[in-house]
C-alpha cells in the first residue's frame, strides 16, 4: 500500500499533506495544510486506484520535458510499487500538461495502448492526477485478411489525393512555415485500418445540399466586404432550431481556381435583422496564395513516395471490454500503422516541391 | 406489468409494429428501424419513453383533438403508473408540440417537482415521457408566515439598479421591441429558504480591463474596433474587457445608445499571430435601433411599492438535505423579470403558452 509515499509527491517545501477517509467507499479527501486540494479513490481490495486534484495552479517555473519524464516515472514506480513492474514501457507527452504513462507489452514486446498507469503533471512538476486501469487484459490473435504489402497497396490505391491549399503549420509539422501551400492531401480522406487489414471509408460530406441562395449570397457579400475579396463555396445553409432560434447557419470554404483552401468557416445570421450574429472564420480566408502554384508532382509519384513511407506492424489494438467474474480489457493483435523514426505520419505532399509534411512528434518521448 | 401493446396507439400511427421486450427495455420496431424505447424499473413500472422517429410526419392536430387523445393516454398510461398524478398543465411549445406536466396531488396541493413530463409532437405522437421515482417521501408542514413581511424582506434584498434594456417581444410577454430603463429583478433575485430571505451574491462581471494595457492589447483592440465599425457602422459600441489564450484575444464590447451603455454585448476574437478577426459574436438585439426612453425614474421607494403589488407569495417545494432529501414545503416568491423604471410596468418572461391547467376529471 502506497498512500504514504504519495504524500511526499503532493507536498511542497513548506506544506503538510494529510488524508481523511470520507466514507467506507474507499474515498479519501486530500488536504494540503488546511486546504482541500483533491481526492483519492481506492480499489475494492484497498489498493490505490486514482488521485485527482481540484487545484488549478499557475505555473511559474517549468521543468524540461526530460525532467518531467524522469519525475513522472519515479512517481509511478513509487506509488504503484510492484504493480509498476508489469508495465515496462514508458511514454511521455506534453499537451499543456505533461503526462507519463507506463504500458504493459504483449508476448512479442509490443505496447498495449490505453491500458496504462499514468501521471499528469503541471509543467512545474506538481501532480494533477494519477490513474490506473481497472481489471486485467487479454490479447487475442485474429485472422489477417491481407499481407502487409497488399494492405499498403489497398490503402494507397484508395486515397483520392485531392489537391488543396493547406497551412504548413509550424507547430504541427516538421519544418512548417505557417504559410499556405498547394499539396496533395493524404490524411483528410484516408480510410480507417481495422486490425484484420480491412479498410473503412468515411462518407464524403462535401455534398452541396440545402443551400438557400438568399443566405449564400448574404454570406458571399459579407466575406467580400468585411473579410477578404476571396472566392468561397457555400457548403450548406441550415435553418432549424438546432442552430439557435431565429437564426440561420451558413457553412462555407474558400476556393482558389477551383481548389479548396484551408478549413471550413461558419456564419450565423439573425433572420429578423438579416445580419451576422456569430462568425467562426478560418484564417485561410485571409491567407496569401501563391498565384503561380501548379502541381509538378503527379498522383502516381505521390503514391510511390507514400508507399516508401507507409508501414504497418503487427501489434495489439484495443477491441472492447468484457465483464465476467472480472473486468477484462480485450486487445486484438493485428495491423497497426507504424510511423517513421522520430517523426509522425505524413499528412500531405507539397505538390510543387514534392516535400512530405511529417507530423512533429518531438514532444513525445518513448522508451 | 407492461407489455408495450397499449403504448402503440400513442407512439405511432403505423400498423405493422414489432415489439421486442427484454427485462428493462421494450423496443418498438417499424420494419428494421427502432422507432422508440420504453424503459422499465425493477418492478416493471415505466421510467421513460424515448422516440427515435424523425422522418414520418403526420398532419398537425387541433388542440381539441389532442386533448381528447390525451384523455385516453391518461387512462391507460398515467393512471396505471399512479392515479394521484391528476393535476395537469398542458402547454403549447413554440415548435407546435405539446408539453404536458402531471403533478401529484398531496392533501389537495399539486406537487410541482417530481412530475411526470410528456412531450407530444404537433401531430400527436408521443416523443418523450419521463417518470419520477415511485416512492417519494414528503413533509407537508408549511410554516405560518406574514405574507406582507416576506414580500417586504424580498424587495429590501433586491439591489434595484437601473439598466437600459431592449424589451424584445419574443422574450417578454408584453415586449414592445423598444428600449426601456428597467429595475432588473430576475438576475439578482434573493434566495428564499427555510431561514428566510437571503441576498444573492451579485453577478460576476466579465473580466474587465486591468489598469494597464500592453502595446499588443492596444493593437488588437484597435483591429477589433475597426472591424466592428465596418460591419456595423450604424451601431455604437465601447470596449469593456478582454480575455486571451496563447493563440487569440477576445475583446468584449457593450452597445451604446446615445452614450448610455446597454446590457447588450458584442465580442470579437483576434488571431494574435495573423492579427485578423477569426470570431465574432453579436447579441441580436444590438441591431435593434431606437431612442432613449423618456420620463422621470421612480425613486427606489416608489419602485419598491410598485413591486410589492406585482409579486406573489406561493408555496413551493424543496429537497431537505438534512432529512435524507425528503420533500419539504416552503414559501416562495413569484416575481417579474424586470420592472419599467419610469412607469412601474412589470416585464414578464415569455414561457410556453398554457392551454389548460387544473385537476383533470
């Protein structure tokens, strides 16, 4: 039992941490001096299940990602003691807060996703929450419908590879410059890969249905007058209580020479005044577009380049939960996409320079 | 207890419906499509019905036809659940549908919480029905009070600040789509509990400007102000506060009418990196044009006198936390949302139109 060891991770230099049991249901209130800062939940057998703070702290001095990763691992090993040894694989990721997770591995040494001991810390290292999974897990082998090569070919052949102007976001992509480029989009219309190799496609939602010309014209007028002199295509106009009483919602996207630019935007009009009462505008409406941009790369070249990047390996993925005598998390061993070393997936290819856009994964540490 | 068959005539007009019962749920199928689910409690009493019917629409019902249909429904469904739910309020929703609330009668008083709530579509099809739990315990005692004293305490607890407000006809029963100076009551109403009248904490204002603005703040506010001048050149606004994240800044404005600030907000979100507007929100009433109302304000003392004539003491119910959440009665006050600061006219918020209310026979 590890409640005492948790105290030292919650205390600061000049405070004392105490726990009081709430009821007989395994809940403890956590106090730092006299202030209640959070709660602990125990499992039915009295072992530690989770901790959560109510405290919303402002961080003044942050630790480095490496320090946070190390600290997170120490906390988890300290709190979960013996149990942590069954979770040998550590990952760390920063998303405003820093989360360290310890995962179990299957017989082949591959990580089990989701099922993990986790600690989330403020960037100064103070604990925000600690969680552990309930129950046990089981990994099932399944029948694979295709070889790896077949799967890659099916996947790549299924991509429509639409041309778009997309923002090369500096935070999201390696080498991003925050400007708009003409690209082949390999992510927005990609299928879902099931562990057995089957592909599932999402319905094309670009249908131009239910466009009321009156509201479409008002939208074009508003954008041209007040935002930027750009072409837009109105995707839908919705007049129903779902979008608010007495208002109409118009969804649209910027177009340049017949090619989509950026993401969708919406306007809401008051029916009574026929004026805009709400707007969510994608920054692409204001973006400068390289007028002379025209694709140098062919779709065939994209498919060939992608074939070299795309990789699948056999690893567990989450299937569902079973409740029998015990709570069991069931995993299936099948195809899972594997990303290039040190980088994330390719989301697009620059149609002019042929450069692939890799997702920036530098905030993730995996051991 | 319930086999689902007697529900059919209220949940659909189609004939070929298959009923698939299980322990806690009865599903109704039209072909392969589930059109609704009836949920049962441990004793087999209904706890709720939820319709999934979207497509089929039938002709709208007249109020007379609907009330006749309702009587059948009450005999077969409501009374089978508990025949003491005989006080009913039938009202018409803005979308044409009918809300019916059944209240349990206790010693001749209708209980206004723990009600059975039904919603019928305009065509008379039952769309949603929620039942309360069957065993509720009550404490019927109601303290002896001096009504006038309670009213006076209530009025004394109101901050009674004067505000300029647009009285929209869609929102207020007697709305005339003009600007009025009002004493606002609704948002600052005192809380009445077992211990008498308590002053509510005043509403928190949006984050107002700190004393010093950075250069960046000034730049973003200027962009927002310019944008609003373009979009609504006929409307005067003044900035009152801001909020920001790493990516953007939202600036709040208040509509001005002849330099008097209205309680109507506009907000503009600026992307910090690109320095462009990415979000806009305008309270619809900002677009209403008008002039300042005229006339002398009632003094606070006069306003209080008017108010005393426009509020009512009514018995209400609450859950007594100290007594295992038993239902307990207490005296409450029913008040208008606002009162005209010049004429003393009360402004009452519109609710669904009540067609019929009372004990059903």
